[in-house]
C-alpha cells in the first residue's frame, strides 16, 4: 500500500527502541524508554504557510503524543504535521 500525505503532513516510520545496553544487559520492553525518533518515509507538498523542511530518509525527533498511527503492510507508521517535528538528527 502506498500513502501520500497531504498539505503539511509527513509519513514516518518509528525507530526501534534499544533492547540491550552497551554492556549487554537486555532491557525488558516495559522498562524501555520510548524515544520519539523516526525516519521520514514520505512528505506532503506543504502549504504556503507551512512549507515542508524535511525530506525522505531524514531521521527526525517529534513531540511525544503527536501524530496519527497507521499500519502499512503490517508495520506501524505515524502521520505527523510538520509543526510536530522538533529536529532533524544528523
């Protein structure tokens, strides 16, 4: 399935949370810190008031409770507004 976001929206795929510490300890899912980072999959065209400033492949940080969850081909994704994106990770 292909989804093309409209206006100032961006389709992202969440990064997986780390399940192991640097020393090799396994972190149970209930204790994992949920980071709000994702990879941009698709971008909308933007609007004159809210242009799109990210592109496909960018890693981003976003607001914790932002977006609408969607399942595409069995995988979880989010549709975010451009204003919900906090930063691009380089």
